[in-house]
C-alpha cells in the first residue's frame, strides 16, 4: 500500500485547480490536537499531473505503486487514452472531434475544425455515477480547445438540456467566444452564466432556419422535435462538404408548440449531397416511432379529471410542452397552479417571458396562497421525477417539504420515466408516497410520458432524408452507436465501411471524397467538486472510496531528526475502521506490532521517513487484513522535533 498521506495536506485551492502543476512542495502546518509545528514533505502532486485528465498517464503510472489491493471498482467505463502529437491539422481536411457524447449519454461536445477555424457544437455535462464520491458534475476534458484557443470562433448550441449546455460556463471561462443558440436556450444559458459569474462575449439569439458564416463554415439551424422547445439540428457547410448534426431529436408530427420538424431542409441538404451525418443514438434500441408529445395531454387530462383532491405533478422542468399540457389540464379543471422547485420556477418564468408557455392570468399562484383554495382547486408542479433526494417530490414523499404535506386525498402524477440509474430512487419515492396514502399515477402504460428521443423509425427517417455518404452515430453508449450504424447499413443508405464509430477524443477526418478515423486528442472526464475543476481525479476518488468503505488508521510519532530516535509515539487513532471500544484487543495487538516495527527501524538506524512510513503501513496493513479482511487507509505521520 502506498498511500500518500502528504496529499491530505495540500491545500485544495478552489478554482486555481487547473493551473496547478507538478511541483514538490514543503509546507508547514499545524496538526489538529498537536500544537507543534509539523513539516510535511509532499512528494509532488502527481495525481494532478497531465492537466487533470482523469485517465491521464500519470494516473496509470501511480496505480503501479499501490501494491496489492482488491480489484478496483472505479470507472470501468474509462477508456484508455493515447497521447498524440498535436500537429495533426491539415489545411485541406475537415476534422470532427467529439470530446463527449460518444460511448456515453451525456456531456456532449463536438469540435469542427478546418485549418485555423474551430466551431464547437454543444458544451454539456454529465451527472456523476454512484462511485464518484463527492463529485457534483462531470464535464469534458477541454485541453484540446484550450491549446487551440486562438482558433475557436464560436460555440453553437442545439438545445437547452444540461447535457448540452451544462459545461458552457466552464468553457467560456477559458475561451470567451460568441455563443449562438435559440431564444429559450439563451434564456437558460444567461441564468447559468450569471450563477458562474461569467459574462459571455456575445450571446446571439438565432431562429431555426437561420444561416450564417463562422470562419470558413456556413452554419445553419434546422427545426427538430425533442423534449424541450426549439431543439435544432445544425448543419455546417465546410470546404470539403456538408455535415449535419441532429442534436437530440425525434420526429413529432403533432408537436404541442406546432413547430414541425423541418423535413424539407433535411431533404434539400440530402438532395444537394451530405458528406457526413451525425445522429442521436439514445433510443436506437427501441423499435417503431416515438409517440408524439401531444399524446400525453389527454392522459394527463384524464388523471387530473379523476383526481378528487389536490394534484401534484412531477416532470422534467425543461419539458415546457409537458408543463403546458399540465397547465392546460389545470385550467380545464379550474385549478390554480403552484410551481415548486428551483429549476421548475426558473424554467416557467423564462418560458413565459420568452413566449414558450401560455398561462392565463391568475392561474399561477404563490405557495403561500395555496391555503385559500380547496384541495381540488390546486395543482402543484414540482421537480423530483427522477427521485433526486433534494428535489420537491422526494422531500414530499418523506414528509420533509417546506410547504407541502402529502395527504391520502392527493393524486401524484409522475410524468417521466426513470433515466437508467435512477430506477431505485424513483421506486423509493413512489413507495413512500403510497405509504402516505396518496394515489400515484406512474409508469409506461398510463401514457403520461413519452421520450424526446427518436426510436428506430424516426432514426431511419432522418437517414433517409439526409442520405449521407458517411455516418457517425453519436449520443449513445458504444453498443447503441454500433446498432445505429447497422441500422444505416441495413437501409442500404451507407456503405458498411463508411460507418465511422469512435469514442471521445477520436479525430474523424474528411476530404471531399474520403472519411476515416485519424488519431486522437486528449479526452476524458473532468470532475467538478464544489469550486474545484479537475483537482479531483481518479486517485482522490479511489481514496474516498477506500475511506468510505474501509475507514482509516492514523499513526503519529515524533522523531529527533539528528539522532533518529523516536521521542514520542507511535500513537494510533482510527475512524470508520472498527468500533474502538469493541476492538481493544485488536488495537492493542496492532499497537504492539507497530511499536516493534518502529523500534526495529531505530535499531537499524533507519532515519529515512519514507522507509519508516512504508514499514508502518506494511506492518499494520498486513496485520489488519489478516485479522479483519479489511484494508483501512493507513496514514503514518512523522513529526520532526
Ligand atoms: Zn436533450
Ligand atoms: Zn442530450
């Protein structure tokens, strides 16, 4: 075991994390409980080595020193990374480089580069997996963009979901370039940037149908349908041909906002000839068409009409068409609407301001006015449809909500299906609501939710309209990308050799006639924890997991540096390892062993701290494992006196 206790003393300076580099440091600080100066020598901040990339080579190297341990359960999804020279830009070639969204669902970001011009499409985030302890969000590794800062001309955004705009503030902090997006998206972005104290150089509202020049590219926005208004596909006319990126989409023949997908534009581009299509693979495993958003309205109406008391409806805040249909049902049944949850309040306000949500005057009331109405005159719109512990519905379900207490007369409508990974949390929320006696309407068969992503027939429609020469499936895990490729081939539209499946960091390189995988740029997950961006990497996460699962044992001793004698200690203390009162025997035997080990070092005239620490760690590590089959983190601390 080689745990770097020194790391614990490095000041985790928020914000400047990304600037930190490898440098051996010597720091003095006071340890708690000991009012003596302690010099702690840091061996160098290795885990931050190559630009905080999660799977940087530094991380791999470190792993080797850690000695025998149980199989790691960290990030099995982390792909191996190649380092490539950064001189792969060729004047006559278009390079498409996804930094996120390939081999995963989330943190979408794609680079289009020709010569000295780069356009970035989307800047999204992903939510951490359960084993990423303490991580708030995950964003793409933007090293390549930062290194090519002066070439970046603009960011274009397909739609306003977090996995498409969630890392924009982090990008703009590094490279402040103009951002182009539709009206609602700009509203959502403005709020986000304000939170991060970032001022966009230019936030340009565009409409579907707009076309303009950015560097050597002509860029155009095309109306599609999705689970948020004004979702667009984006096409780029490049010197080697046209590329179409669908963004997230489905084909909705009866969208609630009446904005039909612009099939004509896709067909027009297809007729003129499209070099490459990049298309959403999220629902490629689902046969058939994804139902229209407007099919949800009657189902919600039915559930609301049947409710004898209050209606509490939970859905995704950003699904404005869903909110519209819920509000319509409330109006039809003469209910007032109370909006709860920060994001729900935020989106309803922005959507109303910008004309995406039509609400008759006096319909929305404050939560403080709720008591003036009978239960059957109220509909509550809330967040928490994914069982998020801090969101409205989950709090209500455990009787922890500020204003709403569930009663047996309530009807709760969950107008969403759990995103993979959230099933258990959603299940728990439903259980808790039922325990409180509420009537809960949920599940696929009730028709109260449809997906915003196209199923196989939607995807085929897109392929058929665009008829690309090359096809790059995007937005999906690897198997989905593969399947989407097969779908394109099965239609006879794309040659098998022209289906290009890659992962994040892959360079897809095109000339007017050819397309191929050509090298890589750095890509991976950057963890954001509090204000720190990228300062938490795999090693920190592994330590957190070890601490969480096995606890820790600290061994403190004081050494007279000149003579090499231990003048105090070793003293042991533990946290989260064993319950000390019930483990006296174990701990006193451990104490005896560590005493003996340190004594032996003294007798052998070993003055080197690293060696002594290793001896302590090995001795205790072996002993604890023998006796308990546990591997607590062991932190030897030597004080210089
Ligand atoms: Zn989306
Ligand atoms: Zn998405």
